[in-house]
């Protein structure tokens, strides 16, 4: 059992020169057999092992990682957590993750440095404002906190935006509960908590194949020997298609590099997380003062964790377009993560066509923010053999070498597996009892409707009506 972290423990260890702290987790060697083997020592794999032990009491679990813990996408992102999505299925998944993040430090007894500073999706044109209004109304209909802001509210967190600015924003969507979490702390916290419950975490152990018996998976082959298991969970993000090809399964996944960059540290100037609806550029300021930012995918399929200069230019130009003063900053480092993109942009959470293998992949650019939800759902799937009603409609079709497979469909109305129930509010009914069309969502929120009319009545940035008003 790991030593419990507390202020008293820090004081006590300080008196002894901090020489009594134990290892956060054991350097385990693989055993010949387990109940479950989870492939992938990132956030999703570690969270799966933790929830298997914590919620389902299954402690004969091994996490197999070919490198070091959190060395993949978990340690290669911009640390943003949010649930400001449009579709009910996406909102159910990501808001479950966000609610779990809110209590994660206390549950794991490890500070994941969650900073709910808020996230703002900002717009500059009437078209972008229309998108913002639809998003804000959809979020409210799905029971998630959201506010449609006008130019006056936006200028408060963006202190650099004055009335003399050349290109003033005209609105945006504000989610107060969004923010950032320390990526490596999330991985370390789950690893430490899982280890304390008896889970074996095996690093530098690469899976080279699957052990097959009578057409079903009975374990994995690794560079450290064969490991038997009742079931195998696969949570390896952008490498999912490569690994599952060893089992004869073709996944509908394309792997791309998603780049991120960090500038030199500066004094506090950006108190929130900012995402521009026009360019897709997002940015925040770290506790050390660095500007952490990223943008869209590098649309060249690749497994290289770096990206390329043309996409870097697009991302940097998008940031300096929002904040011209940032052009003076120097870049300290740049990196890339390999994201697993599926055609419908929805994750794959469910059994694979090969019996005994279960998947948690296809999260695309949303993997880090979904770690607690992905781990919860995959653990439930491994322990019970069934998906939850929320996981089912959010899973993409999986094909064994091209053959189609069936999956349950239906509204996302419940997430269980040891978590609180999520009951999205019922859809508004029209005059004849039929659900309203999505395009009429603004009518459900008079405040947002009036604000949208007020904001969108201004010219589109060719002139500055706010400056004239002064």
C-alpha cells in the first residue's frame, strides 16, 4: 500500500531530509497469467486498470507499456479538459470525464493540478457567431454549463483587447468548468493508485502479437515472454490499427500527427483557455508562464511524433493573428502526438471482432480530456462483458479485414459502471409533440436569442462600431 500524501507527511519527511519517500509504483515483472491484460500505459490504460481494481475488485491485472508511462499522447498534448460539445452522445462522455476530473485529485491522493480557469470559444464573424450560438444552446439542452458571450463580456478575460484593436471579437461560448490538468500527473496518479491496489505495471514490454486459442484471444506475446489472460484491453491511441492488425482486425482509423508548441515564459497575460472558432487555434498559459498552443491535424498520415514546418507555420500564424504581441516570443519546444481519427469522429469502445479483445480507441484529438471516462467504460466492459448504454451509440463500426459488424444504437441516456447517473434533459416538444429541429434551438433560450440578434447586427469587422460609440 502506498504512503498517503498529506501536509503532515510532507512535514514529517521534511524533518528527515525527504529520504523516506517510497517509490510511487513498483517496477513489476510480468507474471505468466492474469485475469486481464491492458495494453497501453497511457492515461486510458492506467485508468482502466485502476477502475478494474477500485470499482470491480479485479486486481489480477497487468498494464503493458512498450516504453515509459505516459510517453505517448498522454504526455504530448496541451492539457485541456472540457465538455463543450454539440451532440448528446459526445456531451455525455466528455462531461462524465470532466466530472470525474473534478474529484480526481482527492480520489487518487495525487494532485493532478486541475485548473478550472474556464474555456472560451471565440468568434469574429457573424458566421462564427452563429456556430457559437448553436453550440451554447446545444450544451444547455444537454445539461452542460454554457454562456453565450458578447463583446463586452469577452474583453474582461482578454485584457489585451481594447476598443482600438483592429479586429475585435464579436462573441463566444464560455464554459466555466473547462480548464487544464497536468498531463503527466494524471498518468502518475492513476499508476500510483492502481499499483497500491495490486495492479502490475510493466514498462519496456512491447506486445508483438496475440495468443490465439480456438479463434479467441487468450493472452499476448511480448518481448518478455507470453502472458495469458481471460481478456485483453487495447488502449494504444494512434497505434491501435497497427496492433489490431496482428489479430487480423482492420480498424477504420487513420493516424495523424497533432502538433503542439510552447513559448518562452512571460508574465501572466492569459488567464483562460482560448479556442478560436475560425482557425481552430487554442492556447493557454502554464503555471510557469509559457504559452501552450496548438491547432489542427497535420493531414498527412504518419506515426512520427513531430509534425512538419508547413503545419507549424499555420498554427503559429493563427496564434499571432489573435495576439500580435506574441510574435515577439521565442519557441522553446515543439512536439507531436499520434491521434487515432475515425470517419464519424466518435470513439470506439467495445468488443473487437476477435473474441477476447476489447477496444478503447478512436478518440482523435479528445483522448486526454476523456481519460477518466474511457478508463471507466473499458473497465466496465472488461469486467462485465457488456457496454453501457452511453458507450454503445458512440462506438464506430469495427471490421474484421473489411467485414462489417453490428453495434447497438440509440440515444445516450445513461452512464453507469460505478459512476453517477447522467440523465440529459428531455428534448423540447413541438406543437404536435414532435422534437424540435436542431436549427430552432435558439428559441428555447430567449436570452441567447436576443444577445445573438444584438451582436450580429454589427458590420463584420470592416468597421469598429464600438470605437465609434466612444
